[in-house]
C-alpha cells in the first residue's frame, strides 16, 4: 500500500530544492542587502555536510530546513562569505538559541565572514524571532539575525508578474499551503492560481520545471485531486503543455520510493551494492518505463555506493531518462 508523505518530507524536499535552485532570487527578494554584497559571477557552493557536522543537539522536528552556502564577496574585503540559512515552518522557542549555536560554531571554524538568515514560513503572524540574547551578572550577549516572514508578503504573485523573480512563487505556494490546511478544494484552486501566473512568466525550461516541482510538493493534494490536476494540465495548449510533461507527481514519488525499497530488499541478500543497484533499477523502471538491457547492464557494473545513492536522487529529480543518463 502506498504511504502518505510525512510532514517532514512535504516541507523539507521542496524548500531544499528551492534554496539550491533559486538562491540568488531568494536573497534578492528576502534579503536584498545580502544579495547585493555577493559576487554572483562565482557559483555558490553548498556545504550541507559541514553544517550537519556542526549541528546542534536540540531536536529540530520535521519543519526545519537549514543550509550553509559559501559565496564570494563583492566588496573585496573578506574573500568568502558563509551564509547559514534556516527555514522554520512552526514556532519553536529554541529557534533563536539554535541560530546562535550555529553562528558561533561557524565563526569558530571560518572566522568573521559568517552571516545567519532566517525564513519564517509558519502560520503564526505574531511569532517573529530576530535575535538571541542572554545576560548574567553583567555579562551580556546578543545576536541579531535578519528574518523574512512569509506571511508579510501578501502580493507575492503580483511581484512575480512584475519582476519575474521565481522565488516569489515559492512564497506564494507556501502561503497557499498555510491558508488551505484541511481544505483540499481551496488548495487546488490556489495551486491553479499560481500556475496561471507561471504560464506567463517566461522562465527558461529547467527553471520552470524546478519551480513547478517545488509548487507541486508544497501544495500537496489528496491522490484523486492530484490525478485531476495532472489531467487538466495535460489539456493545456501545445505552447504551454511543456510545463508539465516532465513533472513528477507525489504519487510517482511514492511509487519510486517503494520501488527503491523493494529492489533493495531483494538485492541485500547479495550485498549492499547489489541492493542499491536493484533499488535503482526498480525506481527507474517506475519513473521512465522498462530500461533497455544495455542501460541495465551499465548500471549493474557500478560498484561505488555514493554514486549509486546520488543516482537514486537523480532518478527522482531529472525530467527524463536521457537527462538521468547524461548526469549519471
């Protein structure tokens, strides 16, 4: 039986993709001073493994996404800037302290070129953490961090139409998700409203596909409405149909995950690598249809575990078999 995605999966996956794919427009929209201090001629480098190693001992729950990205500074003073970006989707009294812990640990490792930013993606208008402060017997500490509140941006869809900033529609999708909890029909209508804006946005193909993926998962619907949505999208005129021809739905994601799990279970009897290969082959069959024998043989020759795990991620994120093979 197909399982429903957990709250953590519904929140984590789209926001991680949004940050990695749309970092520049994210900062331009929510933190313009930070955006203007970066030399965007140099590609940002995400350092998530390092951030996990520095992680706090506090339980974060299922509605927190944190990213660490290394960027080149524009002012020529310190060469690098290390941006810790935390996205929080529910009020948490420990959130300011966690921001401080990450900040001082990153400063201890990288020096003074550390910047902490918060995106507050929760539904509570009065929850607005922006600093951590403590004082004992005359010893005082205070960290202030810029915070962008999703609820404070009511005209996100209009901003997208006016500026073309794709992250504005990520904000709009999160707002729809917050406003329509428990009302699937309203969420369906809200998603359609965002997609109508997107159709007129003039984004390049890969950017469009990634943005659709984020919107789709942030505004998850019951299975019957997901199928209805995909069917209605398929009726778009040819000039617009390319928007969704390669869109993976949550139902397909679940099927792929089950294919991965089943294949791994069957292959683990032979060993870890064999289990990963069987899981990957099952997932690819689910996503793209039966694989040619030449491709199956090629994948069976791989004996690097990290490469196989990366291939599983690509099997979900890449739009078609050809793109998967090109990046694999």
